[in-house]
């Protein structure tokens, strides 16, 4: 499956801009980490793009319906298990870098976008210090579990500043690609 096919499949099941934007953000972060770790950028990008494919239809049972929505796409069982592994109560262990990474970037990518939206320069010059300050502000993005952001990052084995820097760089690069396609993470 290529990216174009994955986007078409995603848009078949995801109708809201919020979930679509989140999927693009996680795709960007996963590609950035694939580059960093020397992994398959296309696979990791597709994993980020499709990880919430069942969220709108089955929010109370997400991501358990992803396998049926991904059936017949040619994506292997390991890929589908990685999608399942990012859920909260999952039977699939986060026993690989791609699974740990997906879990670590899932909410952090969207949190970083929320921080960027509050800044006049958006992603430009966005540093870990600014993200950490917003994490301490419990009124900002209050639905985000800060402990989960930290523990998932620690399980991936990266430092906070490096984690934020990697994701910000990925978001900036992906924003350029998305703008060429008439879309933006920052609207």
C-alpha cells in the first residue's frame, strides 16, 4: 500500500478534520523517528497515518476494529498488531521500536501542534522548553494525560528535548508537503 492509497482509505473512514489532522501529525512524527532510527519511513509513516482509522466509528472500542478496516489492504499482521498496540487496554505488547514509537508520538504530536498554534511563529523556533511549560499548565489541553506522554517517551528511551525536537522537525517537514497538497496541520 502506498501513501496515496492509505490516505484514500483513511478518508473513507475518517470524516472529521480533527482526526484527519491528528493522523497526519502522527504520520509526520513516525517518519521523523523512522529517519532517526534508520527504519522503513514508508511503513512507519503509514502506521502513523492509519493508527486511528477506526476511532470515529468505534470510539469506545478503538483500536480493536482497525483489523477489519485494514483487511484486504496487503498490510501484514505485524503492521496491524502495531496499530492495535497503541491502544490503552491492549493485548498486543509494545515490544518493538515501531510500537513504542507510535505510542510515544500519538498524543505528543498533537500536543506540540496545540502549542505551535498558540505561537506567532508556529513551529519555527519551537523548543522543548515551551512544550514543557505548557505541559505544566493543567488548563492547557487538559484532556491530555501528561504522565502517559512522559512514560511512553521513557519507554522509547529518548530524552524529552530530543523527543520534542524530533517531532517538531518532522511536523515542519510534513507541513511543507501537506501545504503543497492544499492542507495544513496548523488550521
